[in-house]
C-alpha cells in the first residue's frame, strides 16, 4: 500500500463505488485491486474506506457493517401491516454503531458513476448491498460481484466478470426480512398487550416465525428428558480365550429378564466355561473418503470433537474467511468444482510446517491427479468449504486453529484413497443354546483416515475362528445398566432438527438458537440445557394463541414460498400479503382473550395461582391421591405408577427400594427423581 496521502482521499473525478459487507472484506478487495496499481486508506467519521487507482480508473471501496437498513414501523399497537425500511440505527439501539457507516455511504455514494455490490454472495449480502445502492445511489447503474474467497486472484477475477444485480436473491431476502419482522412484531406485541391487560404492568416478550417452533422443540425434548424413567438391563460381559488370544463377548439379541436370571447366567458360565462357535465370517470393507465440509457438516464435527456451539463454529469460520484462509463458509454444498486449482492450494498448505508431511503424502499418493470426493448436497452460489492455501499472516491459536485444522484435514481427506478395514463377526452358543457374539475390526489400509484422524475407527481384534471351535470363558461379570435417554437437548441438536424440518437458513439457524439463550428462554447449568420458567411461560402463551405458531409445518410452508420467490414461482407481494392476512385474522380473534394474559401472569408468578404443586411450587393443574401437582410432576407420578410393577420384578426389590434406585441413578429424569423423593417422604410420614 502506498504511503497515506490526504489529497488522495479527496476524489473529485469519476469513480466506481464498491460496497463490501464488512471492513475486513473491503480491505481485502482494495488490496487485491490495488495490487494492479496503488491504493490509499482513508477515514470518514472513523470508518475506514479505500481509494484505488488502477489503469486510469478510480475505485472507492466502502465497507458496510452488515445491514444498514431494516424493516420497521412508526405505528403503535397491533396488528401492524405497514412496513418501512429505515436505517437500523434509528430504531435499534444495539445497531447504533452502524450510524458512521451510514454517514460514509450517504456522503460518498451519490457522487459515484457506477455501484458494485460486493457483499457476500447470498440473500443477506444481496439485500445489504441493494438497500445501500437503492438509498444512496442509482440502481440502474448497479452491478453484482461474485466470489467465494477473498484471495487476490478470486477478487480480481470477480471484478472483471461483474453481473447484473441478482434481483431474485434481493426479492427473496427482502421478503424473508419483512416476513420475519411482521411475524415477530405482531405476535410479540399481542403477547405483551394481553399480559399488560391482565397484570397491569409491562414485560418484554419475543416470538418469532422460526424462533417459536424451535423453542417448542426444545421444550418437547426437555420434557422427554425430565420425564425419562430408565428400565434396567443386565449386561453379561465375558472375556473369552482362543489360541491364547483374549477377546470380548456379549449376549446376542437378548438380556436376562431380571436380576435372578442374570445371576443364573453368570453362575452357569462359571460352572460351564465353554462357548461353541456356531458361525464366523470376516470381510474386507472399503470406506470412501468424506466430501469437503458444508456449514452444517462443519458445525456437526466441531460439536462432536470440540463441543463447540453452531454459532461459535460459524463465527470462527467467518473470521477465517475474512482473513482469506478459507472459502465462503455459509454454503450447503458438499461439492468442489474442477475449476479450482487444487494443486496450488495443497502446495500452499505445504508451506506451513504443520501440514508439510500431509500435503507431500497426498501429492505422492495421487501422483498429482487430484479428484476430490463429491457429496450429494449442492449450492448454486458457493462450493464446499475449502482452504485457500494462503499462509496465515499471524499464527492461529486455540479455537481458531481447531476450526481451520478441521477444514484443512477434511479438504485433504476428500482427495485421499479409500480406507480398508477387515471386519469379523462370530456367533457362539453356550450349553443351553443361548446366543452370544463377538465383533472385530482391523485397519488394513488407513487411506483417508491419515488426513482426517478424527474419524479413525477403534481397532478391536478377535481371533480367526471356525464353526465348532471351543472358546474358553476366562471371566464373566454382571453389570446392571440403567440406560440413558436417547433424547438430546443442546444447541447442536436443535440445529440438526431445524435442518431436518427445513426451517431457517444456513446463515440464520445458529443465530436463532443463540437468541433463545440470550433472551433467557433457554439456559445452561452443569453443561446441560434446560428451559427457564420464562421460556416455558412464553411457549404456553404462544400455544394458547395458536398451535400453528409453534408448529414447524406453518413455518416450513412459508420457507418453501420464500424459496419459490427465487425461482419465480411466487412473488414477494404474494407471500407477504398471505402472511399479513393470517396474522391480522389471528390477532383480531385473540386480542380480547384475557385468559391468555391471566395464565401468563400466573405462570410468571405475577399473579397467585389457586393451588400450587406440593413438589415444586408451580401452579397445580392436577390432583392425584389428594395431592396438588403441576403438569410435570403429575406426568412423573403416573409414569412411576405405570412402571413400578415391572421395575420391582426386574431388580427384585420393594417399592421403596425401587424409588431409592431411581433417586440415586443419574439416568433418571429430574421430575421422575423429584416425584420419587416425594413418594418416599410421604410414605415415611
């Protein structure tokens, strides 16, 4: 970059204005285009911008700070149907930091001869740039710049291949913002109005088109976890020996019915320590390499390996993208096109000592013929996530390195050869013809596991057997296992659910989940997510307004219509008008429903309920055995009652002993444990 010259910032001639989504991206664009000439960094209201002189052309690269405009209203009350796009800093205190960027645009853009939207190539970036040009420039002179990495070659190539403004993305993105805003402001204001009528005071509540079904799913999982009553299984663990090789054996397709039968099996095997092989087979299995990451896959692996939240992973990936170290991360694609120079990228990665051995290995293994494994998922805007091969300007540490390393290794693995494992499986019988099994796995060729070691399988060797072979039982033990619930509630499990039911977008899902925690509808204690009283109260109130508001079906229906705008199946006005009609009708029906506000006030402990649960002090909705219970502990009591006889038979203990087992067991759901404690204390009295 040339030495700063204040006069270079006073541009009085024709110029092209390039709008970038963030300052870091703007600097990368200026650096790339300026490499063909010269460029200067300037400031306006402490916001940096860059003046580039290239081949007799003057280019100003101006950064935004995300959305400078958003849907709003000047109207009070509810329903609200009129939408005004206004500067975000005017109506949102948290967006006040965008005001200097707004002032920069308003001062410089009206003088430009051409406008280039160089914001990220997705619906968000398309809307950000479009709204800036619409308000400060001339859309007839607007162009679009598309790139997937912030490397110099990609930026120069993108600038040389400008296209028309991508109106399909703009319309779909604008409609999504307007739809989400209409939904949020109308349902939220209705809830707050009903609460104020009942309680005589105000409270801040937030409902959302995607947020509310996601909260409902979190509550469904939370209830399943807390109402989980484990049924014990009796695990027979056997150490067998054949030809001086010891290996693990377990029961096949059966468990002892109760503790006595389990002890009988152990005694039998101790007295008759021979198992006969009834079948044995082994086969080689070739395991294909995985494709390069899309955003969802990256979030999945970062959660599995490091316990990162989807929001954290996405944020780190975006930082790496802005540093030109990886391609655009908000992509659905699992495919890498042939047009990318993979050899150059791998050579670049090899300049980092940490990856030198791996890059040499993949180049030798492939003999330079680099054909990546392609996944099923596609994205018309961007390829799968890949490293650019550029050397980090400063050393990566901690979490940032972990995400970068995941991306690099997964990218290299996509070029790797198949891994080969040998799987073996034996079925054995005791003298009473009860079935047992043993499984083995040996890695014959590590293939792509070498690069993506996070998927390396655990080897477990068993001896080669044949029918009729006698296996000696060296040791047999019994373990009573109270299985854990299969239901999970975490930021990552909610993300996967959103992907599965197709609500939200790859760019917004993690942020929506994070919002549930920031607004204190969900919280984390002891590493586990739980639903707060505020979150549950809000959910019940939204459900009382309309169960459609918490169902993914309605949200998904509008998602499909929003996607249909891009394809031309629907117009923006059609989708927004349908939403307005639905919301207005709903609000007019519920505006005078005082009962919703009353229940919300009771649930939030603003009003006193008629009766309280003897276990947790929540509002009591049920009476069981002359005991006032909330809905949670009522369900817990019923579940204990239903399963008590089975549990007593399984572990052969009294009712009180069963309750004690449920209390001390970590697998037991919270409400089951609390109900068990209450039943024990009641019995003592």
